[in-house]
């Protein structure tokens, strides 16, 4: 029975969240529906299943994080509804992580991801080969005016040439894919080559520079963990071939590597990544203990970016660093707890300190690419890390 519930959890992780394209530009009514689903599921799951491990340890962390958020609310006299969304995401992560074995969740996560990637790659290539098919479907537009079609199990942005999967951005899709790759190579005893092949092919269609970098680091960590230098050779060869192909393909070069050229029209993407660290850090120094709160964060981002760069940048859509956004919004205590959670989570991947630090780097790079503060996947992984248990380690292959 618990297996069936985990399938529902994984479905919620992928589809019923504000990072899925269906809800990315949702109005307050649809966002309310999402929160109602979370509340119903948490109540049902809490009553149906008992925690797998000591409940006191789990409760200490959820209470601690709640106190940090309440201190931010009180200190800034800020009563934004965003805090409710944040608390519900954390509560969801707490309930799931305390009642579902990590190995079982990751097994079903990778099964779901595998079939999702197949469908997304097939439809992406179909529309690239025959773009005229796009106009048989209703065309929608996001808050930036970018047009796309939404087939529920796949979304396609017009005039971008990048695979976004079912998500609002290719960067979000690459995070989900790289978590799958991380599980296959560093968590499992024996990687599923079929899954890895599909994941890597799908990752390539996102044209995410950060995604390629993160994937390469994961593969190097796998080589280091297993001391398989033959794998290192093939990995290096693969990325050399990809690098050469991208360099000589003008459109791919423009979409990936050329964003680092200040004269490029894609330079705004790279600039947003730099600003996502510098601007929140500047805001954090203004209120280091309890942050500036959610309501004034956007205004502070405009002011501090103008002070740093001479022109204003909006936090909405450009402030993509999850961890630094937490630092600026909630302060040093919340930030420290979150980083501690992901540092502790690295224990399940290896006892080798170098591999663990490399895995932490992978998490930091993932969550610096997109703002996933309200993501239930982010909250679930956080609570697994905060409440790490030896039963989490290397038990993937024992799940039937």
C-alpha cells in the first residue's frame, strides 16, 4: 500500500507544483488548489502511516525551521501569504521524509523520470523536425510574453529550440534530470544504463550550460568513487565531442557557451546568475539575522542591483539562486540549517570526503540555477538530509 502512496507523492513532485508549466503562471485560485491538495495529502498520510524513525528528531527540525520563519515575520512585521506557501512546502517535505524510505522514493522517482524523459524527447524532436504541428494546439503565453503549448505531459516553447519538459524553464528540467543521474551513479550500487542513456540524451536537448556542467561533475565523482579510470576516459571523450559539436554549431553555441560573451544577446542569462549571488548577498548584509522578509525582497533587489550595476534588475524571474534568496529573505539561521541539511544528505552517496564535498557542490550548483524555495522536491531532500539515517544508505537495490 505504501508503494502506491509513493507513486502519488512522485506525481505531486513532478506535476502539482509551481514549477510545472501548468501552474507556473497560475492565479491565486489555482495556487490555492495546490495548497489544498498538499494539506489534504499531509493530513491523510500523517494519520495513515507512522514515522519510520524517531519522531522527536523530525519534529525538532520542522519546529526549528518554523521558528526561523516566524522570527522573520515578526522582525519585519511582514504578513505575506508567501510564508504560508513556504511553510506548507516544508511541512510536506517533513511528512514525506519521515514516513517514506528514501530508497523507495528514489526508485519510483527514477521510474517516473525515465518515462517522462522518453515522452519529452520524442515530442521535442517531433516538433523540431515538423514545427508546423505546433499550430494545431492552443498557444499560451507566460508572464514574459513567451509563447508555448501545453500538452500536460510535455510543454514546448515556441522559438527557443530547448526542451523544457513539463516545467516552466529548461533549468528546472535539468535539475530533475541531474537528480536522477546522481541517484543512478552515486546512490545505487549498480547504475541502470538504460535510464542513464535516456537521461543524458534528454539533458542535451535542454541546452542548459549549468546542466552540462553538473552532469560532468557527477560523472567525475562516479569515476572517483569507483576508481574506474576507464569510465573517466569515456566521460572526457564524450564531453570533448559535445563541446566540439556545440562550438561548430552556431545556434547551439548561441544558446549555451556564447552567453558568457558580454556582446551576446544571451549574456543577460549569465548576468542574472552573477547577480543572483551578488545582489542577495548585498541585501543579506542589510539584515543578516532575520533577513528582509518576502514583501520587501523585490524592492530591495531593484535598489541593490541598481547600486551594484547602475541599473535595476527585477527579482521576479532573474533572482534564480535558491540558497542566496533564502539567505537574504530569512537570514543566516535559516540559511545555515538548509546548507547543513544538504551537507548531511551527501552521507548517503559516499563516505569519501572528496566525493561528499563534490556532491555538495552539485546540490549548490543545482539550486543556484533556479529558485526552488517553494518546491516540495527541495523540501523533501532537505528533511532527508536534516534527519539522515544509516538505513538511507545504499538500500536502493533492496527495494522490490
